[in-house]
C-alpha cells in the first residue's frame, strides 16, 4: 500500500476513534441517529456503539490490525443495518 494511502487510512481511523470517544462525552448528539436502530435502551447502545467505533478506529490506525478492523467494520455495519431494518 502506498505511504500516502496508508497515512489517509491512519487519519481516518483516528477520526473514527475520536467520534467513538465523543459518544461518551456527548451522548445526546447521537440519540436521534441511534434510536432508529435501537429504540429501547438507546443510551446504552450509544455507549456500546461508541466503544465499537473507538476500537475499529484504533484498529484502522495501526497497520498491523488494519485488516481485522476492516472485517470488524463490515460486521458492525451489517449489525447496524439489521437493527434498523428490524425496528422499522
């Protein structure tokens, strides 16, 4: 992978990790987004999603764990999409 692409993925991972941490700092920002996938215990799921996004972001930022983090991202998106579809 070219160094420029690697740097971009690293920055994107750190950005995602920052968004994940913000779920804990300002959870109310994520309520309107999260409620469609998790109408019950929404706040708890905001924290769970924040933890997952932080872990995936840090995984993307580190070259050694990037492939695993990409697989985790696919699983996480499927998990979210399934919950949105189920709760419509």
